[in-house]
């Protein structure tokens, strides 16, 4: 299940700050698509095998692709000083080449940022300040994502969809799953909607009926007083498209000032070039 983590301040355009929201059912879909307590005298399963099949088909489509390119847009709310929820939007272009390359370009809103991983190093470039942070990285994508969070608080809201085994990540701790129905208004294609929940997160996932790709995710934290909301939209999918090796290195940041690859409390600018 997609996790909720606090991001670092200086990399907030890339990280997942306290997100998560669970949207209402799509218009026109009756509530009886939720699992009933009893149907024809038989108790409905908490985890519907049909829902798991849709999640597995989606996960296999993502995992089997040698490369993935897509745009992800996330909208989330954070409370202002007066308690009013304020909506923020972040858009990123993502290029992934399995097993060990990742590029994420985030033009805004907020400070622009670029993240690179080439199987040997991970780097973050902040073009507005001309700052670059570089760190030796593990040789596997999943391990690199863990290291990026541990070292610098970097967390991507779509991480469960790009790891080696998306199905295992999405269904971890699963307590309920059911198929809500279909939609023709999300992502420009017909989608199947799956509702899932663990002890920490509730989610709805819109999955392309034909291409088996994620199109939208609504998230809601089960715990927490404020319960910040979040929606993640996927678009411009390209599978198995060629990407050059140079794309995964920050060539434009060659003359940038270096800073430590660290969480905000330990981030220090240095004169190292």
C-alpha cells in the first residue's frame, strides 16, 4: 500500500509530504458495489479475488516493461495557520529503465527539481539555486529508493508503481479489496475501479480496462487528526520506449555548487565543485 511519509523541505517538490486522500465514488455508480455483509445468505469476502486479479494484471504490466515513461500529477491539501485546507499541485515527468535507472523532472508548482539515478549514483539538482547533491547509490532500484528516503527524506508518491514487484507493495497488509465498477471519465479511457484498504491507508485505483495501466489513485489515511487528502493522476504512458543512458545523469548541473545529500537538519552548502 502506498505509504505516507514526511518529506524533506529542500526537496519538497519531489518528496511525498503528508499526503493521502480518498475521493468519493465516481458519479452515477451506486453504493451497492461495496461488499455487502451478506449476499444470498453468503458472507462477502473482505478481499475479493476479482479485485486482486485487476491489481495483479496492472502490476505485471508495469513490472514486465523494460522502460516506463509517464507524467504524474499530485494534488494534496495542507492546513493553513487558520485551519483552512489549501490545495497544492505538483507535476513530474518520470522515466524509468529497469533495473537501475530513474529520472524525475519536476518543473513546479513550487521549486523546480530534478532527480537522477544511473545505477551507481543518485543526484538531486535544484536549477533555481544551481545546487547539486550527489550520493553513491545501491545497484538496485528498490534499494536506491529506500536509501534516498533514509539519507535525505526523499519519497515519491508513485513509488509502489515503479518498484520491481508492484503487486507485493500495493497489497502489503491488505485488509479489504473490492471492485467498485467501471468509469469512462478518468484518464481518457475506460477504467476498472478497485477500492483497497490496510490498517493505515484507504485507496481507490482506476486501472485501464484494456492497457492495465494505473490512471488515477485517491488516498486517505486511516489514522491522524487532520487526514490530509491526495489524488495522483497518471498520463502520457509510454512502455518500452528507448531512453539514452545520458538521460539519467544531471549533465546540466556540471558546474553547480555542491551540497550534502542529507535531510534538512544536516544539509549544508559547500564550496566543492
